[in-house]
C-alpha cells in the first residue's frame, strides 16, 4: 500500500515527501482524520494531492495513505432520492448524524450498508453473463426499477444463485465463474472510477425529443434524449431557474442535479421544494426519480470537480440499465474556475484568461459522456446533459462559453436585456440554436401536432420584427406602413403570449405539447385574420383594441393543460370580434 508524509500545504492542495507506491489519480486518506484526497501529480518522491475537504489545520509530518484505487463512486440501490456531496457522501445521513456541516474526515459509506432490498433475480444457473448483463431487479422507488448489472470487465457463467428474498448491498446475490475457473461474487453494488467513462457497445444518434414543458425549448430550441445543451448567461438571467424547471419537468427516467459551486440556499430550496412536486407523467413525487449532488460555494473548491465526475458516472450507470437520464450541472463555470485555481497552485503554464490549456479537453470529455448508446444487444439508454455556464459580465466570448459551444448540440443563450425587461425564460431567439430540430419534428408529427411549420413562421416574424425595430428606433413606429406594424404586434403576441413562461406559475410552469401547439396556432390565426382585415381597410388601432388581442397574451396563464377546450372558445371569440370589424368596414 502506498504511503507518504505531508510536506507542505498550499490551500486545497498538499505536497507530500517520502512518497512510496502512490499512483496518479489514486485516492488517498490524510492523517488520522482521514481527509479524502486524490493524487494529481507525482515527481520523484513528491506527490501533489488535491484534497476534497478543508485543509486548514493540517500539519507537515502527517501521514498519507494510499487507498490502492482511483477515486470512485458506489453504484447500487440507495442512489435515488439521495443527496450527496461532491465525493458521494450522503448528506441526508450526515445531517441526521452530525448536523448540517460535514465535519472534516467524516466517514460514512455512500450507500447504506444496513438497508435490505428485495431482489427479483433474472438469471438462471448456467447462464452466460458479461459486462452490463442484468442479474436482478430491485424496486428502488415506485418509479425506478434498479437493475443489478454485472460490473464491466466480468465475463463468465452463473454457477450459484442467492436464495434469500432480500439482501443488503454487500451480500452476494450470485456467483459467476470467470476465466480459468475464477469465482466472482456479484453484489448489489460495485465501485467505478469517476474519471473513467463506462463502456458500451455502440454510440447511436439521439432521436426523440426530451420534452420539458418549456415552450421556448420544446417548440423553438429543443433538446433530444441523449442530447447535450449549454445554458450560458450572466448573473441573474435565469440559469438556475431554468435548470430547476428542467430537473422538475424533463421527460427523463432519472434526473441528476448537480449544484456545483453555487449558493447553498438555492440547494436548500431544491431540497425543500422537490419532494412536494409531482411528476406530470406518473403523479409521483419527482424525488422518486431524482439524485441531488450538492457542492455549494461554501464547500471546498476541489470537490466541484469531483461533483461533476460523480454525477456523470452515476448518470452513465443508470443509462446502462436502459434508462434515459438527464443531468443538470449548475454551474460548469465554477468547476472551470476550480480547475484554474488548482492549475495555478500546480504552477502550470496558464492559457486563455488563466485557465489551464486542458480546459477544453476536460469540457469535451465531460460532454462526450452524454449521448444515446446501445449498451447491450436489446438495451438502449441515454444521458442528456444540460450545463449552465456563467460567463463573467455575460461575455460569451470568454473561454468556458466558447469551448463549451464546440461540444454541445443545443445552445440556450440567456439575454441580459430580456431578463431586464422580465421576459422569462430570457432565452434569446437570435443567439440560441438547436441541432436536433429535424429529428424532434418527427415526434411532434407523431402526436398529430404539426408545430414545425408554425415554428418556421414564428422565426420569420421574430426576424422581421428585429429589422423593423431598428427602423422604429430611428424614425418611430408611425413611419411604418400598417402591415409592418401588424408584424410588430404579431411579434408581441409571440413574445408575451408564447415565449414567456413563468416558472413559478401554478398553471403555466409546465406546458403540455398540445397546449404549446394550440397557443402558437392561436397566435397565427389571429395574425392572419388581422392581415385580412387590414386588407379590407380596417385600421390597425381597431384590431389592437379588440379584447382578444390582450387575451391571447394571457392564454398561457388562463388556459390550463387540462382545459384545452378553452382554445376553441378563444378561437370563436376571435372570429366574433373580427366579424364585428368586418361589418363595420365591409
Ligand atoms: N422562467 C422564469 N420565470 C419566472 N421568473 C424567472 C424565470 N427565470 C428567471 N426568473 C427570475 O430571475 C431571477 C434570477 O434567476 P436565476 O436563475 O437565479 O439566475 P442565474 O442563475 O442566472 O443567476 C429569479 O429569481 C426569478 O425571479
Ligand atoms: Mg444561478
């Protein structure tokens, strides 16, 4: 077993001397308290170790012990509904045992050793099994069947099966005879190194939409299951609110939410609010499919990095069971800043804005762990990633945003001006894009909702609107012909009536596909009818004065997902009010 002696402390990093048998990326324990660290450089008999806990009070001379394994996470029943810190310590258990602040070196297993799980064994004696074969199933929550997988790398034949009806996670549920007669016990859990991506058979391209109930996302800039997205925005533009909405409503089997380096009270709000929310598909509390990872700003910076890796590794594990997993990381910039700090301490040559040269490859490695994959012959799973980016001053040319852009398929650019005018979500329609449009349009069509044609019109109106607004700024709206002024009104309906969506609204926080379609259709029904009226000589101000004009702006709030019939009423109302004008001017 590797060992070393603490030589000096440099903030979150320590340097050891008399280092023997420690390996790169090996997990270590420091001193009697057993603080958790990871070897990040070895030169001669010195090692640099990043410590995932507060290093104050450590003294030179303290002993460091190698754990003989890379930094790893435990994968097995007990993950769902749990809240972990960056190195997968269960915060709820810790809180019960010793209050809200984790004492340094506090050691408690990630997954409960005492809890018993009923296992439905899925294999027989003599079955050939290999990496990721399903040995059994545990009903972890009413929403998640946890499939017990053969850990990657093991191949063999089942020679013994457990007979108990329930097991603790360290119990052996089956024995596999591997190469050269080697017997391997399969338990309910296994460990996996966080920096190593889990293997699969084949990468597939994302196909289906990951529906989120957010109109500007689903209709305008959608993300696919297995897609990767970034949401950059300056302070207060709505990154966290949007990430929360996605965690609450995204149509995924498993949600992993990483609070990385952001305020603790936001995480507290999640802990308070999520258990009370119901999944719109199942009616169950969303915590039954959610895992939270909290590394808030008051926790050690080094653990920001591990929180990202811990999260993505757990995500891959559920993907391997055949699930669609969605991971949100708020914010990847805090992770990048931690990288910068550690790199500075290591005296590495800085690249752009002081970030290390490997910033880009680390981001690439992270986003590449997203995707839709074939795990086994008949099993497909996906990991969708949504990374928040917090560019200083909202400047999207800074390194984290610009590198991230190269690795993602959907870009939701948050716009300061929109946020200032309280247009939420402040997702810019000029700077955002989605690379999954073609594929998700098939999904909309399959629901009988031809929304992509309407989307095209929406983008045309918004584009024309921004040209016209340039002119209006110079010469005022009065200088425009009525038909062009109508375009401004249509854009107003699109922005206020469709794109804006209050995340805190009881009625509108989550919008069904059909409601999205009918809202957009209503706007164009009004717009096209109004064009006809202008053609007949009806002045625009008469149309603007119609009560339905403002009613359309409020339809998101006023028409619930369950009473879509009200759209028919609104439609008749448009017809009636238009008729009135036709009579007056006909
Ligand atoms: N979709 C939304 N609906 C309603 N309010 C929103 C929405 N998005 C953002 N906000 C408002 O903006 C504020 C700041 O958002 P937040 O997500 O905390 O910003 P960031 O994480 O980018 O700093 C929120 O407290 C909320 O008042
Ligand atoms: Mg935030």
